[in-house]
């Protein structure tokens, strides 16, 4: 009886761990890229204090180093995409633009992140369509000024497919976007 119970518990725990690994693969690993290309924001090597003639010969201790004036976009991104497409070792790439925004809900502003994606690439590489709970992810490319909201945000804002949500960027620009679907990936 003891051996039978031990083997049964071993099989049950092994099955639990296998299921948990599959769940984590589906929720996290299949939703993140293996390699991420971005333009890193670095501090300026020559800070204004170092350039000052009054402070030559001194060692400056700067506690709030300012970043250099550079753009956040990747330089020469189209040629990088061409090189990735031509490389046989690369299975695919999915371009993405990310922006921090506010979703305006009456007199409340809810913070969020918007990811601009190529729906076909995202679905092929990261199974985006599998996470759509209502509507269609394909409508992003068909309906102008459209968005697929996370299911939790859609419930919090009480919006449905076809409704228009107001999005405000960090620069204060306001965009009305039509909801074409909701998704739930397991990550908030």
C-alpha cells in the first residue's frame, strides 16, 4: 500500500509540474520575444559642468546626470528589418511601438501602455489570436483608429466592441479609438 501510494503521489506531482510548465510557457514565454532591439537612452558623456571653464581641473560629482538629446526610435530600422527577413536563421520578427498613455473614462484617467503591433506577425510568432476573447484581432488592420483592449481594462471602463475610448498620450494629444476586440493573455 505504501509503494502504491508513493508512486501515485509521484505521478500526480509530475503531472502537476508538467501542466504548470505548459501553463507558464503559454502565458509568459510564448508572449515575449527571444531578442528585443531598442535604442538605449544613455547619459551625455560631457555634462554641462564638465564643459564649464570655471571648473577645469576639478573632479565633478554629478548626482542627477541628464540623458543625451537622442531619439528613442531605432536608427535605420527598415534596413534592419530587411536584414532580418533575408537571414535564414531568423524565424520571424514582429515590429512593435510602445507608448505610455492615459485612458480617459469620464473624469478619471487610467494609466496604461499601448503596443502598436503588426497583427499578422504578432499572431504568427506569439499566438496573439489565441488570446482574443471577443471580437477579432484582424480588425486592427481593417478598421482605422482601432484598438484591442485588455479584458480587465475593458471591464473597468465598461466598454464593448464598437465603443470609442479616449486615449491621451504623455504629450497631451487625444485620440479616439474604436474597440474592435478584447484579449486576455494572463499578464496584467
